[in-house]
C-alpha cells in the first residue's frame, strides 16, 4: 500500500488523511502539537452558522479514530522531500508523497505598538475573545461589564508597515460575528466596528453583516484607528478618522478588540528551499487554476491555509482535492 505523510493535523491535514484513506492510500499525520485540530481548537462558534467549533472538531477527530488513521503528535517536521520527511529530532520517515498542511500563523498584535496590545488593560485580540467565549466569561480586566466596545478590522492585514499586504479574508466576518455575540452578552453595550472596507465574500456573510446592523444595531465606521491610549479610569481612548464624513473622531471605550490577520507560517522558508513562495510568504501552488493543490516539486502537495488565508469550508474542500491529486499522482 502507498504511504503518504500529511504534515499538520489541523482541519486541512485531518480531511486530507481521511480522503487518502478512502482512496486506498495509507496516510500518516505528523502534528507538532499534543492534539489534532490546529487553530480550530481555539475558536468558539463558527461563522457563518454559529456552529460550535468543538462540534466540527469532534466529528473530524471521531472519523480519524474510526478510520484508524495513524497520527504522530508532538512531532515536528523540519524538512520535506517527495519521498522522505525529516523530523526536528533527526529521524527520517519514508513515504511515496507528502502533503504540506501546516497552516498559518496568527499576526502578533504587539507589533502594532500604537494599539498598546500587551501594554494597556482592556486591549484584546479576536483570539482572546474566542478564548473568553469558550471559558464562558467575557469581561474587562477588572471583571466589570463593558458598556462601549470597539473592534478594529485589518490588524496585520493589508498593512505595508508590517509587511503584510494581503487580505486575511476571515477577519471582517469574524468582526461581525464577535460584535453579534458581544451584543447578545451585553445588550446595553454600544459596539463600533472600524473598517477600511468591508469584505463579505462568503455564503451568508453579507446577510450576517446586514443582520448585525439592522437587528443588533452594531455601528460600522469607515476609518482606521490611528492610536489607542489608556485613560486614568482604566478605559482606552482611541483616535480615528471617519473617512466617510472626513471628520476626526475620538472616543473612550471599555474594550478595544484587534481583529488579527492570518500570516504565512514561519516554517515555510525552511521546509524545502526548492518550494516556491508567494510574495506574501504563503506557499505558491504550481498554478492558480489547474494545479492549485500541487507544489512546483512533483510529489509534494498542499492543503488548506498553507497557500493563502481560507475559511474552514474552503480548507476542507481543498484538502479533499489535494488527496485526490495525490491519488492520481501515485497511479502514474
Ligand atoms: C480569529 C480567527 C477566527 C476564525 N474563525 C473561523 C470561523 O468561525 N469559521 C471559518 O470557517 N473559519 C474561521 N477561521 C479560519 C480557520 O481558522 C482556518 O480556515 C483553519 O484553521 C485552517 O486550517 P489549516 O489546517 O489549514 O491550518 P491550521 O489550523 O493552522 O493547522 C495547521 C496545523 O499544522 C501544524 N503544524 C505546523 N507546522 C508543522 C510542522 N512543521 N510539523 C508538524 N505540524 C505542524 C500546526 O500545529 C497545526 O495543528 C478563523 C481564523 C481566524 C484567524
């Protein structure tokens, strides 16, 4: 039986392995963390349907177990070649092909010093909010209830200053989703989303954006926050310009939430020097049309966000396509 190593056990890696198994190929998932799931492990309810992330994760894990797919956790890949994969321990694993499903890295909000993440109380990221929602307790640093909340889109996306020119695609809809969840928790709160422009590309996203405005009364302000500063009473003062009215704007909020982007995985540069990367740092597929899940090296394939920001549906579809492309390759 042909053996294929899948690097990364996030949504992409799990779905790739499941499809490979269906195709009569023996997959091995190599995952550096202690558990399967990737970033999905940190999310609460998923856009656009508010399905609990845990539900999707549990189902994928159940299938992996049911299909008796071999998984090596706490194992990190250092280098990939078409017929062997080297681990950081120096161990080598032989295979007939490899699928890189090593995902993305979250943008470090502290790099945008002007927003004070990690310096001031009550400045959070979207990832912190997902964690708090999972813990069942969203609150200010002193435990009190927020009355005014600002969410800032495009933190670490479309920003040349931090060398991240690409759009991360999922942040706009995450901002809408979190605004709705916060309004449900704190019906009295005023919620403001600051954006450059709103990109509602996915099915159901535009509808959610409208619902956020019409049913939840979330305010959308076109403008980028230029800086944030702590106030003496523990709030955060933000300065922005409303670019629709052309007026400068200054307000104090109880919570500032930075919608952090998806950036290329740090490991991409070292996995194999022959693999082409896009200017964004994400892996470049062989082409954008007919070989989207193949790399420029025969026998090495891609699945999921290792090539670009994607939502979970797109990630899973692509993982299926990657496994099918591997099966086709192994036939020849
Ligand atoms: C804040 C935020 C909220 C989101 N919410 C949603 C949502 O509600 N709905 C939705 O559809 N999408 C959402 N997304 C997008 C979603 O997170 C991605 O589509 C999904 O995580 C992509 O899965 P992946 O497997 O490609 O990558 P990842 O989830 O990054 O998984 C990659 C895996 O590879 C492992 N790995 C990396 N390098 C190595 C190595 N060298 N050796 C071994 N293992 C390695 C990692 O440990 C990780 O487990 C959100 C994204 C963000 C940033």
